C-alpha cells in the first residue's frame, strides 16, 4: 500500500471543522502543529502589538487512494479557489519509508480502500 502525507495549513478557527470533515471522509489520526502565518501583506499593529494570524498545520498519513477524496473534500469545503479570501492551503507529498503506524489504523485504511474498489 502506498502512503502520502496530506498537509493542511488552515486558520486556527477552522481546526475542529477540518478534523471532523476529514474523519467523515475516511482519515484516521492527525498530527497538529500550531504556528503563525507571515504573508506578503504588512501586519496590522494595534497599540504596539503586531496582530498575526494563528494557523494550524494538520498532518495526515493516508493511503494514496483515500488521500485524493479527502483532498477534494477539503478543497471544496474550504473554498480554496476563492481569490478574495484565503482559507488555507493543502498539499500532499509521497512517503517512501514509514514505520510506527498503528496496526488498527492500517486495517481501517485497508477496509476503506476495499470499499472504494
């Protein structure tokens, strides 16, 4: 089975919504990293404090066949093609080596892939 990492960098406020969407679409566990977004535009300053957008980086390890459907769900639900407002960014990259994935999660993925066939 081939695996990929699906990475979603989204505003913190969207985190729970995105996790719920991806679980419904067949994702298993997720690793969450919190950070700040530094874009091209100058940051707003309010009483000497720089206001930066807090983001969540969600990392999913998924079978390649499942990752495509989850990618499409996120792209559509977050309206990532909207040119006026950014709701995040998503991308995938292949995994060539993988160790430590939970056996229960592998069995879940195998069942999901069988159902798609």
